[in-house]
C-alpha cells in the first residue's frame, strides 16, 4: 500500500503551471515538523497536485499556510539540460484540507452579529 498523510506549512507560494494539453499542475513544498525531536526540526517534502486539486491549492493557499494532504509517494527520473540524470521523490496529492485556524475575515463572516449585507467584502 502506498498512502501518505502529511500536515505542515507551505515554504513558499504554490507554483501552478499548465501542460501542453492545458492540464493544471501545482508544485509546492511542505515543512513538516518532526514530532519527537528534542530540537525543533522539520522535513521538507516536495508535493505535486494535478487538475482541480492543483487549481484549489493555487487559489486558497500561500506561503506559511497550514495544509493537510493525502496522496502517494512517487519517484521519477529525467535528464537535465546538461545531460545529467536527475531523480526526485515526491508526494502526488489526491486530497487537500485546510489545517490552520480561521482568518480574522472568516471569524467576522461567521459571527451571528453581522448580516452579509453589513460586511465590507
């Protein structure tokens, strides 16, 4: 079985691009804290999402966002411009979840004291 569940923070804004067939693909790196380490340490995990998941991540997450992902580990190889063989191991993301606290905007919007017409956005 090849299943991975991770929760961490994005190290930079997700990068979305489109293949020649106009299929969206989003690459990002998660900083995942090591839970039982004496010093605060993190692993930096390369992740890739495709299609609607890629667009969702690109739209709703940015550097520093806490995110939970479910996917599988995949390795691939390619030759770079200099002809060197390169390898990468990454998580191919199938599911994504918000894992951080609500923003102040969300807190205001969820408050029962305000009507939607009263909000400035």
